[in-house]
C-alpha cells in the first residue's frame, strides 16, 4: 500500500456497531493541517504508541504521546466505529477530551 497517498490511507472507514446508550462519552477530534477526519463524542479510542496498544475511555488520566503507525479506532457515541490509518500523530488527552493531530 506504499503507493497510496496519505489522504487516501487516512480517510478511514465507518462500521455500524451497537445502538447508542447512556454510557459516558468524551469529545474526540482527529485532524491534520488541512482536514478533519473525525470530530464528535465517543465511548473509546484505541491506538498504538511505542509501548504498545492502548485504549482511552472517558475519565482517563491526562497524558501526551506520539502514536506509531497503526489503525486508530474510534467507537463513536452515534453507534458507528471509525477506523483511521495513522502514520505519525500526536495524541493529547485532558479531562474528557482527546485530540489527535496527524501528519506531524
């Protein structure tokens, strides 16, 4: 897949999952300098950094990390699951807000 452009790889896909419920959510934004890939409420975010795979859930401790090439998986509050291919990104978690800045 080396022939694909970053925009094609990062476009991601959405898959329907279970119906929305009253579970706690967090605000998630995934964006690059010229494109927003996801913005909305989510139940969880899964990614990979140098120490391995991890999940972010509502009320997670604050932290900052660099993501390695992986599939960022967002379980949205709408009931959809969005997968975004990441090459390099910075993730910032503070309170119930997750920001992923891609292409850094």
